[in-house]
C-alpha cells in the first residue's frame, strides 16, 4: 500500500498558513485515510476538530487532487483536481477562509429564551439611572470580565484592545443611560465581543453566564411590570 506523504516543507507551509489565518494549529489533527480517487493509496487528511471540517491531500493520476469541507459559501463539500502543489496550496488557503466563516459562533446555539438577559431586556421597565455605588459595582465587574477573557481566550493584542474598548464603552454607558437601556447595551456589547474575537459557542455561554452572575444583584433590582 502506497502512502502519499507530504514533505516536511509542505506541511510547514500549511502550518504557517493556518497560523496566518488566526487559527490555533493545536485545533487540527492529521490522520491517514484511503484515497478517494486512487486504489491502493493512503493519503493525509487534516481535520479541524472543533467543527469536524477537513481538507484531504489526494492524488489522481499522480497529480494533486482534493476533497474539502466546507466546500464553499453554500456547499458542505467540494472536490477539485488541482494538478500542482502550488494550486493545492492556494486552494488550501482559500479553504481556510471558508473554514473561518464556519467557526464564527452559532448564536442560535448558545442563546435561549431562559437566559436572564433576554428575560429582563424584554420586560424591564426601570427608567432610573444607576447611582454612584451601582456604577462602581458595574465598573468592578466589567474589569473582572475583561481579566477573565484575557486569561482564558488567548487573545491577540488586537483582540485584547478590542475587548477593552468595548467594555470601557459599556462602563461609560452605565454613567449616562437608564438601567433599562443599559441592559440592552450590555447585550449588544457582549454579542459584539463574542463575534469580534470568534468565541466558540461554549465559551460564549460561559461569558454570558459569568456576566449574569456578576450583575445578579443589579439585575434583580430592575423592576418588572
């Protein structure tokens, strides 16, 4: 049984492409499978473990061929005869762009009607501003959320600055908005952070739960009709 092994230099090129697109190489796994289009041939397959999407490095008549998922903006899978390694490498780079779209958090997955933020934002009826003590409490909790995100999400410098800017905006908003409006602003800011730094659904859930626990005292004091 023959094996279509990639050269170390080729795998290093792929590694660099993965990093350049902002992915963690540790999220990917190499496996060896039977060729899709050639008999008696084993080939490498690179799997993005969080999504189970993949890229296959196959040969057809001795030339580079591939099957990959996602296969496009509206296709689960695609197959393509590429011929040379240069075209294979360029197609892999395009695949990473497609994959990036699929690792954006699935907002439907982690938001439920039972979430305390949605319950309160839909029914809150408090037109009063936060007092000084409440503003200080909010500021402290927001800084805790910032530290939590920075320590757990392995943020780039750009993403770290993005998180700080959004939470600073939320802190300033607590000094000028009424409580009901601030609640809506907080939900929007958290969503912006989730999408902006590409959090996984599970990590996004943890963020919302952490924020819910952090602001529990204030949230309970918002009057409901």
